[in-house]
């Protein structure tokens, strides 16, 4: 890689790391468009390379979130193990199928969650106590959904996990984000391994991207601990809303599969 290419990769990594640390996501939503636009990666390569990088974002961020006791380790373990299994399935599906319909559905989901969070931020208090069995079943089911999304879309799954942790489990926004980052430590490597099997990881870019992501993640994670809960929740909602619009636009540019010849 040329020095200029390495510098661009560092900048892209920093941007992804800031998004990851600030909102508890891996940063793939920032990284994937950059990989296709700046480095000429195909969509499948961008997804695989993103998953290979965002583990660095999560690892750097979780050190800070953990220092402020903003990680629910038990939930992260249950959701993470389940999501690691599902992430490989999602990556296999991504290698074989067109994603236009799923992308449009995902954009609608982002829009609905954003509207819900803008209308009323989740309370910082936890929900009524559930039975251990019900809580475990919810965590495992959530992990399957997060893992499939991560493997298919090339993101860490935080864009689904954070709203689920805050809206369904009643976690404060910072704890929901920290727990999401812990889950990404499971999903990202699992998805990256499967994408590697299909030749969809540009490993020459990964070291510089990961180094930049780690720097951006630590800085953003440290700052975010001082943001009020409600303000952070609504900032996350705006982040979701912007990504919903971008996802709609990206899906509209994808051509539908051609009809088979007569």
C-alpha cells in the first residue's frame, strides 16, 4: 500500500472508531461506504473488511466503557455467544444473495426506532425483574437477530443491539452502548472468518484501518461518558435517522435482478 493509501485508511479508521465509541456500534455504517468509494472495494469486500476492523473499535471502546461500569457482562455473554453463531449464517447469506429487499426493510426498521427514541428517550431505570429463564431466552433470541444482521450487513450489530438493550431491557443509554460493544467482540470475528472463506476481506487495508479505529474509539468513548442520558439517546436516534435515509438511497441505486431469458 502507498503512503497516501495508508493515510486514507487511518483517517477512515478514525472516523469509524469515533462513530463506534460515540454510539456503541462497530463503525461499519461509516466504514462500508468509505471502502467502496475511497478504495474501490466491492460491496461484499466492504462488508467483510468492515467486520475484520470493527473488532478493534469494540475492544478499544470497551476498556473505557468498562472502566465506568457501563457494561452488563452477563447479557453481553449470552447475546454474544448466540450472535457469533448467527453471524456466520448471515455472512454466508450475504455471499449468495442480493440484499435490496433486506436493505429496504432494514432502513424502515432504523426509521421506526429513530422515531421512537426521538419521541421519548428510554428511562434509565431497569424493567420489572424477569425470571432467569425468560431473560436468557430473550438474550439468546436477541443474539440470533444481532448476529444475522452483523454477518449480512457487515456491521457489528450495535445498531440493533443498542435500541434493544435500552428499549427492551431498560438499560441506560451508556450501558446499552457498552454492552453492545462487548457483543461485537463475538460477532465481528465470527463474521470476518466466514467472509474470509469467501475471499471478501481486503487484509492489506486492515492494519491501518484498525489502528485509526482504536484511536477514534478511545477518544469518543471517554467523551460519551459525560453526556446526559436523554441527550445521548436522542443523538443516537438522529444517527439512526441519517443512516435510514442513506440506506434507502443505497437500496434505490441497486438494480433489481434481470429477468431470465425466454
